[in-house]
C-alpha cells in the first residue's frame, strides 16, 4: 500500500512536468517532492515518469495512474464541498492549449473576467505552434481546429469563424485599386510558412485562387496581421482579427468567405472536475459573447458561436 498523499504530489508533477514548479505550487522543496515520487514508484513497482527534453513525461503506467488520481481528486473535492457547503468551488491548475490568434484577440481581453469569476484557478494559456494533446495529458483543455478522431476525448464544436482577404488602406493608396482576384498574383501576398503548418486547416490561400503563393511568410498569425496592417501586403485573416482594425478593408468579400471551426476538447477523465467545467464555461461565453467585459462588447466579428 502507498501513502494516499503521494498522489497529490504525483498530480502536481504530472501537470507541471517539472519538480521545481510543482514544489512551489505544493509549498514544498523539490528534494522532498522527488523523494515522494520515488517512494510512490517503489510502492507501485512502476516507473511513472520519463525525462524528455528536461521535462517529466508520463509513462504508460503513469498515464493510467493519472486518470485514477484525477478521479480520486475530483471525488475528494466533491466530498469536501458537500461537507463544507461549498460544492461549486473551483480551484487548481488548468493548462489550456489554444491557437495564438484566438488567445490574443478573443481570450486575453476577457482574462480579467475569468480572474474575477475564478480567483483560485491558475490558468496556463499555451499558444506554441501546434496544439497540445489532451489524450497525451499535454493539456487539460484544447481549442483545436480539427475534431480529434482518436483517444478518450470529449469534443464539441465551440464556434465557426470566417476568414477573409484584407488589405491596408495605405497599401491601396500606394499601389492603386485591385480590380479582380486574378490580379492578386501581381501583389505581395502574406501567409503561413507551408513547411510549418501545424494543421491543414491553415492552408487556405489556395482557396482564394489556385496557384497563389505568399511572398512574405510567418508561422504567427499576429505577425501576419501586423504585416498586413503596416501595408506590407495582402493577407487572409480571421474576421475576429481583421474586422477590429479600421485601417483594413476587405477585398472581394462576396467571393472570399472561408469558414473554419474551433473544437473544444477535453479528456474524458477530467470532464467532471470543477476547474475544467469553469474553463469550459468561460470559453463558451467568450465564443458567443455572453457575459461581456463591457456592456458594449459582444462576440468578435467573424466568430460565430455554437
């Protein structure tokens, strides 16, 4: 038999992937955390972590234990809530993997609202290229551009959004009007670096017109936006970005209207946790414009809540 409290240590390390951050969150020193992990692994006669690029990743046995430990934690918190009369309390750490543009333009302005609602939740917003996978315990929640087909995951559409062709008024002033889509090949186009596309859903320049290729490329949608806004060229941007800038105009809005979707993904074992439910509710509110930060704000243009 093992010490049940070691599961709390195990969960903290599994979520942070490093001893030092886990120790800080637990109010312990890293040496003690490491010793407790070794004690748990010895008691279970299983290796729970493996080191990879300086991080502790769960082994197959570790992933199995993580699922059970989450359930135990959830049950314990629910029991304490019922006994203590605070069954709706949401506390703990949540790692959210989300596209850079959505995080910057939709979620970041609503972080004060989230903090006001849930001051005891520590939220990580991860916007690195590519999405962290909840099925591999890389993230607790992910907003993805494709619905996952494998793994013990719960996926639901969060929102559809529109992509349109934008150009700065300054670019048109310098280069003159653009009369047709066929003329786009004569202009500086801005887009993604094809070799670094982390989702085929980002390969949309060809949907504007066959054979179009960007001359200025970036892996960052925010860099692309800034390039378009500065007058460096023409680019496809999500409506929730481009429509917020009065210095940009849409080109051929009747012909260029591309639709994509955001999918809300969680691991099935974590869905009932109060902190996960709180983050999911906040994401849905952000996508639909409910409970806005200010009375005049609403759903970002180009984002269609489901």
